[in-house]
């Protein structure tokens, strides 16, 4: 699928960081991506971003996309991944094996090409001998939604022996497996004809098609009393909801449940709903005592932004969504939605008037500033950019890849205090400033917090004052910075490119 360009990562956080959520054993989650086949940078850069995103990650909240990785790279860090909530795309790589040895579940909350949760295409290079030979998903026993597509991997073996019906939960979804490796060795004799590789340890673990008819889903043996609990996903080691390989809905401290402990519980003696002291919130497939700090509570879930008919309020230090009585208050505007990259342009600029908070992202792109005749979008009058002077908070990311040539700083954002990073651009960025030729200083003088995500400031040829900013103080964890190829620091100093002595915390 050819997408127009990199899009927002669908995940909430920066690169594979564990979150201190007040629960003893919350798995390490990381954000996925939504780039499809579009790649930025060379193979080495691809590899580095992959490593940054997924090192130590156990649950990918979003899609796992592995594209254009060559055979020399060590991908063993992928071994920690147990679950992917979106889809998995493996395309145009030439490594020989995929080390997703511990992957148990693909949830398929998003599909690739409209119907696939696992998509494996063209993993060989006709000019070299390197190619994908083994999928190695030995633990994969469940794809909750979506189908499978595995085509044109010239040396990939054994995928046609895998019994995909055992893995796919929904029989409506298809598995399309063809035109892969020829002349493959058979499965080991102990595998009963279904395997991921030639060894005795590569047999496919069947947990559905072998079950007794009494089982409503999966089982751990063929007998009628060997059914898994219905909240299990992928199989189990015993009949209880604490015996599941993975959870179909939510994991509440190791027990699979249909719902996390709700905020209100019914008191049978008083006939009333009462606050539940053990409330937990849904966060991906996990129940947590509190949402990550850049998330908002909406009823019993952690969300990145309140829905349209609600507004964000803070109560006892907890950010929550509450229904608006009448109209939602003015002062909030919608940026490009999470996932889209339609930036401010000549058509929509007036919707930002009087906004103090942007719910979503701001993408300044050439198609917005100069107009896009293909989509009937007129150019943006640069004077109108002054509407952003009232903005104090952006809940998603700020992405500036184009700026009016006669403006040499971003002082229209001089009142911007917080960048939330609840959704991230491309490979995890919450502040990205790139290739703005005439910009000489940032001018973001109120910026105090970048709550999540990475900072990327590159190839702004005239940009100075970057080294005077205390980037570390802006982010809660050690700032993940990529600041390079701007105006060389030495040349900045020559030409007054340092701050005046009075500014302790300035950005020029
Ligand atoms: C294979 O090599 C040919 C000639 O060197 C080149 O044109 C082609 O792009 C290469 N294909 C790939 C997939 O690298
Ligand atoms: C549930 O989460 C715990 C960590 O909180 C983890 O140890 C356990 O393996 C998970 N269980 C399932 C079935 O996913
Ligand atoms: C913006 O706010 C000003 C001052 O409160 C008000 O006069 C003006 O009408 C508002 N504009 C819009 C478009 O809401
Ligand atoms: C383009 O937009 C203008 C006004 O913004 C409208 O009058 C015109 O019909 C549009 N053209 C197309 C092809 O949508
Ligand atoms: C901005 O940069 C362009 C080159 O990219 C240059 O031609 C132009 O004169 C500059 N404009 C101003 C106002 O500095
Ligand atoms: C920032 O840009 C504005 C307008 O483009 C200009 O008036 C102002 O002098 C600039 N500030 C600095 C410090 O360069």
C-alpha cells in the first residue's frame, strides 16, 4: 500500500519506555507506527529507529512495522514482544529469521490493506542470497481479528504447513499464503505436519482445532474437561482465568477479565452505586490503578483526548473527561486528528481563532502553507498564523516542516507552554522542526514541558540558540533528542548567535 508519507504513530509514548503506573507488574508497553511501506532514511536509520522503539518492549500498542532491514542487523531485541494490538507488517527485509519468538497474540485492532492483521511480503532481494527463510512465530496462537497475507517471499519455508484456522479467531477472515519458498525441508516428524521450522521445537501449538466440541474457544488438551476459560486468548495451561496465555479483553494483575474493576459498584444493602476503592482503568489490554500522566480518564479508560461532547477537567489532580453542559467551552481547537496529517491551511485557519489548547496535532506542511490545488486548498496568508499566539497547550505533537520564508522564528508560539505528546509523529516525535531554511531562532520562550515523545530538530541551516536551551528540563525523563545539521555552534557565536547574559532559560 502506498501511503502519501509518514503519519502519526498511533501509540501514546516514546520509545519503549516502561511506565511507573503504580502497579507492581505492568508490562512494558511501547508505541507502534502507521507508516506502511513508506520509509524515511536508509537501512541503518531504519534499524536504529526500530531499536529505539522496541528495545525491551513487551506490548506494542499499535502496529509493528518492520520494513527494509538488511541481513547484517541484530534484531534479537524483538524477542521481548508478547503482544501487538494492531497489525504486523513485515516487508522488503532480507534478514533470514524473524526473532519474534515470544509473540503470542496479534489483536488486529487495526488492519493493513483493510483486512490483514499479519502481512508478510517480498522479503528477499533477487540480487543477493539473503532472504527471509523462517517466520519463527512459534508461540503465535491467536489473531483476534483480521486475516493473514504471506506472498512473494522467495525463500520462506513452512508457512504453508501452518494451520492458520487454528490461529485466526474469526473464521470470516482469510489466510492467503502462496508463492513462497520452494524445495523446503519437511516438518519434524513429531509435528504432525504443522510447523514454523524444521526442528522438533518448531511444531505449531494447536489450541483450537483439536478441542472437544464442548469447548467454546480454546483448550489445553483434547478432553472435554480441558477447555480454557472463555476470557483466554491464544490458549492456556489450565481451566482458570489465571491460566491464560494472553487475555481476550483485559489483564487485571494476571487474571483475564471482561472489564476492569469499575469506578462505581452496586451496594446490595443500600441499593446504591458507590465509589469503588479498587477502581482500575483500561489502558490497552491492561487494568491500571492510574493512567500514564499524559493521558486523561474517560469513564473507566485512559484516553489521549476527550471525545467531542466532553471537555477535559482536573479534579483532585486527576485529568478527566466530563460532559459539557450545553456548548463545549471556546478556547479549544482541533488540530489535525490523531493519525492524519492535514495541517493548518487557508481553508481551516479561522477555526483556530481564540484557541488556547489544541486537541490533537499541528502539522505545518508545504501543502498547507502554499496551498494544494489537487485538494482545492488555498494558500495560507502568513499574517493569519498569528492566531496561534493564544495557544498554550498542544495535546499531540508539533511538526514544522515548512514555514513562511520571510519569518525567521516561531514566535507566534511564544505562549506555548506544553506539548503533550499523546500522539506522536512518525517514529515517536512530539516536537519536530526540520528543513526550515530561514529560521534563525526558535522563539518558543514559554515552552516548559514536552510530556512524551522525542525532540527532532535537524537541517535548519540558519538556526542558532539551540545549545542554550535546557532540553533536559523540558521532559520528565531524560530527553531523547536528535538535534543536528543546524547552523554550526561556532558560527552562531561569531554572529551574535548566543543569548544575552540576562536570559537564563531562553531559546533566542
Ligand atoms: C538488482 O540489481 C540491478 C542491477 O544492478 C538493479 O537495477 C536493481 O535495482 C537491483 N534490485 C534490487 C531489488 O536491489
Ligand atoms: C498479565 O500481566 C502480568 C503483569 O502484570 C503478566 O505477568 C502476565 O503474564 C499477564 N498475563 C497475561 C495472560 O497476559
Ligand atoms: C475571540 O475573542 C475575542 C475576545 O474575547 C472576541 O471579541 C472575538 O469575537 C472572538 N472571536 C471568535 C471568532 O470567537
Ligand atoms: C474549490 O473551493 C471553492 C471555494 O473554496 C469552491 O467554490 C469550489 O467549488 C471548489 N472546487 C472543487 C472542485 O471542489
Ligand atoms: C529566505 O530564503 C530564501 C532561500 O531559501 C532566500 O532566497 C530569501 O531571500 C530568504 N528570505 C528572507 C526574507 O530572508
Ligand atoms: C521573530 O520573528 C518576528 C516576525 O517574523 C520578528 O518581528 C522578530 O523580530 C523576530 N524575533 C527575533 C528575536 O528574531
